[in-house]
C-alpha cells in the first residue's frame, strides 16, 4: 500500500464555526491530520507528497463557478469592511431564489450549504492539496501500480456537492478519486465502473449528488439516520438514483446508538451490493467518527472494530483507494487508523 499526503492541507485552520446558533472551536483542525500522520510514521511507512495535478481533477466533479468562488473567496471577503476572520454565510439560497449573485456575501450563501464550512486564508491551498492527494492515490491504483493506496485527505470531502461546500467539506475527494479512475481502468482493460463505499458516520450527500444520475459509479453509504442527524435533507433509504443512475445509489441509515456488530453486518451487506455491481475499483470514504468515543457519539464502533472493517474491505479483493473523511477524537485517531490498516493487511 502507498500512503499519500499533501502538506498544504495543514494550511486550513479555521478557529471557529457556528453550530446550533453558537460559535464554537472548529473540530476539523490540522491536529487531525497530524495525529493520522503520526500513526503512519509509527508504522515506519513512507508518506509521499503528491504531484500537482492541476485543475483537471477538481473541475471533473465541481462547477466552474464554484471553483472560482473557492479560489477567490477569502481575498474578496477580507476586503469587506468589518469582515470576520473566516467566511461564514449569513444568507443561503433557497428554491424561491435562483439568481446567481455577483457579490461575495451572496456567493458565500450560494456556495456554502451551512455554517460548518468556514473559509480562511489557507483553505484553497489545503483543498487543492487534498484533491491532489486523492487523484494521486487513484492514479496509482487504477493504473495497476498498486492494489491499494491511502489518501490522507484533510479537510474531508464527502459533503461537498458539485457547486456547494458543507459540513467541513469543500472539494469532494472521494468523487475526485472515483472520476479519475474511470478512464485509467478502461485503458487497463478493466471494467470502467467504480464503487464508492462511505462508512463515515454522516451520509455522503455530496458524493450522492455528484453521481446520482450516473450508472458508472455506484454509491453506497452507511450512516446515522438523517431524521435526527446531519445532513438532515439527504441519506434516506428511498433515494436510489435517477434516470440512468436508478439503482446505483444505496443508503443504509442507522439509528443513534447502533452497536458495532450491526454496523459491521451492514458493511457486509454493502460489500455484497458492491460485488454485484462488478466495479473495476473501490473508493472507501473512511471516517473514524463512527468511533464509540468520538465527540459525535452516534455509533459504537471500537478500535478493534476498525480492524474488522479493514479485514472485510481488503478481503473483498477490489483495487482500493482509501480516502480519509471524518473522525474528531484526536486522541484516538492514531490507534483507530493503525487498527484499520492492521486489519486491511490481514485481509489481503
């Protein structure tokens, strides 16, 4: 397995975000990546800096307007009188308002789904580094150079849709990886189909939205029930895809307090659906916020449970890109990643 991380991802460091009407310290912080890096260094593996892939991988899954916004937003925001330290929108678009605004305040509301995706001075460089990390891992796997690669992406990406940030996410790294692999798989004579399995505690609503009308990417997400959990407006079991994508989207919402055994049973069910799809490769959106000790406390997966998850993913025998998503217990991240990687090695 190869391990990829772009140092630029540490530049994104928003101090606060707005949740339930309160300004709180942002849990999506550089220390998350540093904890995961420490775990990798303790294993003695080489962590590679990805090459710059340019705009192509980002533009393949996100709209031009959105990418221009992300690139220029902080400088434009900072030029406003009395601007806050980070961009947090105070207005949001809705179904009754469809005119694209020219000003930065309006564009922030257009392109930011919530108040949990603050943009600061290093955000653009960080998210470009994350896209490069995902694209490089995808290239290694889809070209046949490696059976598996771990893309240590931070900030996470699975809530980012084609033209909107949300939930700590800006560029959808899993979508970048899946899209990048399709032509490479075809060139290798493999099935030009990719499955994305999302095991973060939150529904990957951005990934779902990007591929919802396509039949070359299967999206399966196991997550907390959105009736009572973020992202609230997507992730329900009846969402199955649209048009050509009908049947290529599978959501498995689970209630608060779901035990580890139930979670792993659902992973087994999801992997059966992936096998039936017959993909040329698998992208795993790997979140550690299912951990019993995570501040979100929604599922009850233990550190040994992540080893079982790793074994099952590896035993499925798909060429696999592991894309890091959430996980906010910084004290447990290193151990949880180590456990997952140990299990993945055992399942090979």
